[in-house]
C-alpha cells in the first residue's frame, strides 16, 4: 500500500482501527511504506488508554495496572492509511536489567532508523514533574530532529484551578526544544485534548518524512 499523499482534514475522525502486529525484532516491521505515529513514555503513563480514546475504542490497546507489560512495538492500522505504534514503556526498575536493556535498544533503533516515522507523541504524567528519563528522551528526540508532541496524561486528576500553572510550567520546560510541536493536557476519562492530539497527527502524517541517517529499518 502506498504512502498517504492526499490532504487530511485537520479535525480528522478515526473511523477504523485494528491491531495488526506485535514487533519484537526490527526485521518484522511493516514494509508497506505507510506513515507511523509512535507513542512513547514511561511505564504505566497511559499510552494504551490514550490510543483507545483517540480511536474511540475501549479495548483496542490492552491496558494494565502492571507496569512494563508492553514488551513489543504494537502496530495499529488507523483508517487503513497509517499506523499508531505503541512503544514499550521505559523506566520500570523491577524488570531484569537484561530485558530493560533489550527494550531500550529496540526503541532506540526504531526511532533512529525508521524513515516512515512522522512524529512521536511523548507522554508525561500531568500530576508530577517530568522525570529525568522523560527529559533525557525528549532531548534525544530533539537531537535527532524527530518532531514530537508532549501529551500531559491524567490531566483530569489535577484541580482545574491549578491547570493553567501546570500547563504554563510544562510549556516553559518543553518549549525550548526546537522539535517540540506543542504541549497538550489530556484525559482518557473525559476526552480532554483528544481533538488537539488528532489535529497534530493529521498535520504530520501528510508531511514528507524527514530522512534519517542510515538505512530505513524496513
């Protein structure tokens, strides 16, 4: 199937979404050339819940209270045009070091080499300061010129009176990165921020993918 070239409505509606593949080795990556939007964040930050809400599906991506459950790159075909890619969460210390290391290498190789990658949605828990790993990951994305959107998950758990201050601090923290495409508060419970995330996705999946150094992992 060819890469999307036609314009996408900025208020993009997701009408179909299905799980198609779990990737544990980069040789297994799809070879159809379609654009990909990757979801990245620490373990249990809400990646699966975000994907489910964006796709208006309750159990498309499996959620779990057990951190570190996602151990593959999970591919979801959206509108039969592009992929959402749920990446393994980082920062879960209770997993064996060898497993954490192998996941880290898988994520790094995918992000550096995947020419189909249109953007990354980087999730950060709205209730807490960004972790050291969050900031390291954002710095890494920026260094490799990968466009990314910051999504502050679990925003419904913040008092409404404090939201402007939290949001302002987050925009100040992440706004210094050249490839940051914005900061969006999000709630998988209320749907807050859903349209903003989808608009960002729509804007990027039709742009030409930035060529990365090396050969695509396809």
